[in-house]
C-alpha cells in the first residue's frame, strides 16, 4: 500500500534531502571555483558561465561535469558498460539537486543559520568510507575516501554543510503532518473497489510466420532509423604498466646483510638457559617462609607452574631478584621468600635445560628469506614512489615508464568490462581488472594514476591513450541482428494493426469475442479478469499493464495497450465496477492515514524547498543547460 500512495504523490522528501546528500557525496560534484568564505561568498563562484544562478552564486558546467563524472563512476560499479549517454536521463535531476543544495546554503547564510565545524565533523565520522576496520573514524580511511572521490576535505565539508542546512530547514516543515479520518476514508474505500474486465491478447509471434527476408535497402533504412538501438558503449585504449613482484625478483639479501642481521638479533640465535619453575606468592613473609619450609620437607610446592622461562621472561613476571634467585638455584631446589611488588615469592626449580645457540650457517636460509622479502617490498614501494613523483613532475606515462624500465601494455579499444569488440578473443589478465576500472574513471587529459592490484599482484600505472565515444555499431558487423529486428518490427506492425482493429470494434459495442474472431488471425480467446484495487498496492510496483488499465477506465470503456516487453498488444474492456466501503475496516483507514501523512510531509518539504528557491532567486540559462547536456552526454534523452 505504501508504494501505491507514493506513486500518487510524486514529491518526496527523499528527493529533496536524501538525493541532495547522496548526489553531494556519492555522485557528488567537485566544488570548483572555491573562494575564501566571506561576505557575499559561500565557496562557489558566481561566474557568468553559470548554467543556473542561485542568489549570488551559480551552478556551472564544471560542477555538472564533475557531478556526472562521479555519477558515472558509481553507475559503473553496477554496470561496467555504463556511459554518459546512459546517464542522460539523470542530467536534469542531478542539476536540480545541485540547485537545491546551493539554495539551502545561500538561504542559511542569509538568515544566520550557522553550521558549526563540530556538526560537520560528526557527519564525517558517520561516513562508512571514513571508518577503519574497528568501525571507528580513521584518518587513513578518510584520506582514501577523499582520494577516491577526488575531493578535498574543504569540499566535502562544504557539501555536508549544505546537506545539514537542508535537514535543518526542511525537517521542521515536514514534521507532524496530520490527515483527518474524513480525508483518508474515501481513499481507503477506493482500495476496496473491485473490477471485472474482458482482456484480449494479440501476440506478435502470431504474425511472425510468412514474413519474407528483408532486402539490402530495407536493412539499411531500418538501421538508419534505429541507430540508437545499436549503440556501442564508450571504449578506451589504455596503457598499463604493471609494477609487481617480477620487477623486483632479482633483488635478494647479500651475505653481508645476512651476517649483520644475525649479529643484530643475537637474542634470537644465541644459546640460552631455561628454567621450569613452580611459584607461590604469599601476602606476608611469615606465610611465605612456612610455604618454603613445607616445600623443602615434602619436595613439592603448592603453587602455579610457570612453565619453561628464560631469565628475562622470569624477570618480566616477578622482577630481577626473583629471576636471579631461580637461575642461581639447582634443579629441585626451593628458594625464597623473595620480596617483589606482588608479594613474597617462593620458587621451586623443577627442571633446568640449557639450549645450544644456532650458528649462522643453520639459520642463513631463514634470514635470507626474511630479508629478501623485506628488501623486495621496499624496492617495489620505491619504484611506485619514483613513478608517482615522475608523473607529478609532469612526465607522461611513456616518460615515467621509460625512466624506470617498466614494460607498457597497450590495450585494444575495450569497454569498461574489458571486452574488445574488434578482438573477441582478447582478454586482459584478471589481476589487472582494477586497472581497467581506474582507466575508465579518468577524464580526458587526466594524468596517469597508480592503482593497487588485488592480493600480492602489486600495482599498475594506468593512462588513457584515447577515448572512443559511444556510437552505433557498423552495419556490416551486425547485419544479421538488424535483419532479425526488421522482421520483428514487421510482425509487431501487423499485430498492432490487428489489435487496433479489434479495439475499434469493441469501442463501437461489438462483443470482445466477436471482434477477435473478425480479425481473421489465430488469436487466444478473450479472458475474464477480476481484481480489487488493493492488489495493486501489494505488487511492489510490478502491476501488469492490463490490470493497471482496468483501474484507469470507466465502466463500459475499452482501450488497447502495448506490452512493455514488445511481446504484443492487449485490449481491455471494463465490464463491472463495484465500489468499496472501508467504514467497517478502521485498520485500513488508519493505515491510509499514515500513508497520506508521509505523502503530506513530503509535500510540505517540497513546498518549503520551492519557497527557499524563490526567496534566494533562481535563474536558469536554458540554452547553456541544453548545450552542457549535449557536450556531457552526447545529447541523449
């Protein structure tokens, strides 16, 4: 039922607050044109190149380009083939969210609504990507988040400030919306309304047989008229230089390194004496002395076995005096009492074991493996740092790799999924998948970046050689597909003509079955369908078109509709409507009230947002907006 009423009310507080926040942080936008906040400034430039002027600030094409770039990166996490053309439908919503966010900031500043640093700090601490493995805020995690989003700390704070302003300004306006029972009752009764209808189905497949193969002219014309149907996603040619274990494989520990490590870690390899000790601790010297006397008499100390300990390990437990006493005693001897911070100790030396040291020759291989792994790790880190420094100093990918001797792999034109349409058998190693993702997140002209590979594969330097915009596939490469689509279109046109004729006869009063028979085609017999409106609210938005049409027509009226999946056409005629009565179902009325109250809260927030926009003044440059959309998305709808 919630979905049903949400469909009835198109304005949602989520569009105003949640989308502003999510677009601000996840799809986000680079807050370019940053200025020092002061009188008449809130972090944005009000340049004459603005797409939309909001008070004394503006949303520029640069803002939109950055927002779309981040939205594309987010979309590619779900669909690697996504491109700017596929996001064209979101252009207006993202622009509107930027405008609303900017309006909230302007209005808050003009009305002395101060967003404190502590409030913003709290919001940053709640970002999942800013938390470490322990679930708490981590400077390292936050730094990685900023790098991933390509935003500075100041930019994130500005965006969060706008989100907080929206929450503070719109939250009170949307709070405690109330809908009277008298308003909710008719809508609750509407949910109980029952309808019956006749439904005739005209499947496209019934007209597929007998259609001749298309000629060259037919195929060419159909391809020209439907070029967008055959769009190939954006492709890129990437240059990738891998920096992994193979680049440092020749590095190994020298004999001098091994000897130095052995000398520096004599405690690990030298001989040692070990005592197995039982210990008892008493609170007073007299009690400890009695314990010692009893132990010497019986040969057994009632205490805790400490196991085998070196002198230092025993000193760490009881202190130097305790350790000295134990290591000066003979096997089986009882010593004590000995005073420490813990009390009075009595010790019995159960066993003495002297372990011989390990000569360098016996541990040389072990030390070599440890040192070699460390040296290779350091060498790889130095190599990555050298490459990054070279790129930061203005070197190209070719120059940076040439100076370090790295081999560069140049991919063919590939999609974001790593598929090369011109080379179906091409497959980049699985370990380089992060490099492809990074390559498709780069903008044209961006510097190459170093991407961390999975596991122990190392790193990859990734640069964009060229970007091939999304475009229709050449006809020669998809001729068979176009021919099949042409035949499907012919069958669909015939099915539409037959369905239109049936619908016309039914509209004039011809019985449904008779109208279907008069079509001359072999079609399924009409069906009798009965539904209640409340069933639409429990279908999670997946309402069959025929059922939806049943509840859109008056009794006795009919209409033809197309199947959304192109499988044919449906003619629906409503034959009976039985009104519902919710007066005997107070629970349904109460639920309807709740749903309407949510919708009312959304509407209040929307109206408040619109009032704020009107107060600060919003002026759209439609010509500039259209041009920006064309440049960014290629003019898609």
